[in-house]
């Protein structure tokens, strides 16, 4: 495992308190949950499941009966999109954005052959959906609109309240993949007029293999998996009680001061990069971005090379040009934002958590500066004369004292 983990937008460390919450449900209270006619152990397991469901619902201002437990964000997206459109007359018009997660875009593209008319709205230079394009696309008869909460690559926060108002005016159901922003960016299903919302546990220091779909009361879905009658007859199979309890514990542990601490790490790293490394570009928006994601393009070198060299130095990061594709293709998200191919190939994503420290940011900046300098010396694209960059060491912001930002030696 790397010494410094800055890939928290992919997955996060499970919080030790979450693991403690789950342990009894894995080795002692492991009965399958059942309804009113089960044995005592199964009834107790059912009670734990419903308590977890209620905590998840409370975090987004929903009702417990509106939460369907799934295996994660991808399944939730599939159940929302396929499950809703199965009940809609064809052809069904669906509007989405050009920067959605693959589990949304690829699901909708696959549904085109079944009679779905797919309309993709563009985004601005920061990755935010162009509301004028979305407005024009939401014509009468549109079945569904799907726009993410927070972009998984550049961290931009989408204007869901405005989009929700547009959809409400047109009578269009609004789905949001909120996996990346849940717990870090405000999410209120009522204020945002959301009908379907996808959530996941492993992005918030919870366990992998557990997620949820919020379905507003009255929204009809059809199952995409078939078997028993669990989860309101929409998701067959024995429920993951331990996973649900872990996810509920994880979301309940997130505090505003922890989010502020994470944001301070993001801003400090960008300040250092901007001041100490020439030829860099911020992808997304510092002010309209999620607190845990920083995406930067380093001109004249490949993102994969930076990733591998940082990895050899014990630092884990991600690159937008390869981590979402089997081929070394430019990031489709950065291309949609208007970045040229060469810049889309040189992007790096740094993503933070409450377990990262200020010392780790200091070391990352030092190693990153050396790696970029070394790689640019080998690149035939690097100009002979670098731009004038002030040599300033950024001041270290005061570290917030939070339970989730312990010293590494503690």
C-alpha cells in the first residue's frame, strides 16, 4: 500500500468505527432479516436493517420507505434508469450531460436500441451543465433527466436546484448520481426536486459492496434483477445488513469541520502547484468544486507517466486519461469541457480524505515538483525557456483538529 493515498474519489479507507459497527453483524448477529413471521434472530436483524435505512434517509431529507438498498452506485444507477424507463412508453426521451459517470452514460447508450432517444447536453469550461442547452432539451414529453451531483473527475458541483426547478416546470423526473458528493456537498432531495438518487458506501469511509437508491414516493420502478421479493420487490437477494449498518455509521460520522479540513488540503496543494510548477491548468473550479477533488493538467507530459513516478515514490493518485478506460485515451470529461487532446492527456486527479495530513501535502508537493521537472526534461515538447514563476512556499493553513485527521504516528 502507498505511504500517501490521494485517490479517495475512487475509494476510501474504511473508518475503524465503521468496522466496529459491522463486526457483530458479521460474526454474532448474522441472521438474514425477515418480516413479521421470522425467528427472533431474523427479526433483530430486520430491525438493524431498518435503523440503517432510516439513517441513510435522514442524511438526504428522505423517508425510510424511499430508500432501496443495493450493492453500490452502479447498480443504483442501473435500477434508476432501466427500472424507470421500463415503465415508460417508447420512444422515451432522456436528457443527460456529457460528463456523467460511465454507469449512467453506458446504461443510457445501451437503452437506445430499446427505443430510448438520448439527448446529451454540453458543459462549460469548468464542467458545469449548460442550463440553456438543458432548458431547450427538456421538451414536452421528456421522460427523464439525469445529471450528477458532483463530477467524479474534476469535482465540479452541478446546479441541481436550478435543474430541479426546470424539471419540475416541465413535469420531468430528475435522477442524480450523487455517489461522489454525498456527505461532502449538501444534498436535499426535497429542495432539489429529486425523484431518484444513487448513493454508495465506499466513497464515505464505509464498506464496499453496499449502496442505495432513493426513490421518491409514487415513482414507479421495475426490477432489473429477478428472484425474491426483497427491498420493496425491487432488489432480490438477502440484504447486506452489515454493509447497510456500516454505510449508515459512515454517513453519520461526517462532520462539517472534517469537510472544511479536507477542503483546506485541496486548496493548499493547488496553491503550491500554481506557485511552484509552471505550465499548469486547474480543471474545474476551486470555488464551485467539491472539497475533496483537485484535477490539474501538467503541460508537455503524460498523466500516466506522472502517476507511475509518484507511485514509485509512495504516492497514490489517479489520471483522468486512463483510469476510466482500458485504452490510453484522452479524458472524455476534459474534452467535453473544451480542453485540447494534449491537455486532456496530461491531467492528474488528487482526491483527499479526513485521514490525510498536512505533512502528506507537503511531501506530495515536493515529490510532484521533482517528477514533473524530470519528465519535462525528457519531453521534446517542453519549451526551452520556462515562464517566470515566483518561488514561494505556501503557508501551511492551520490544521483543524478533527478526529478524522490523526497524526500518522499516532
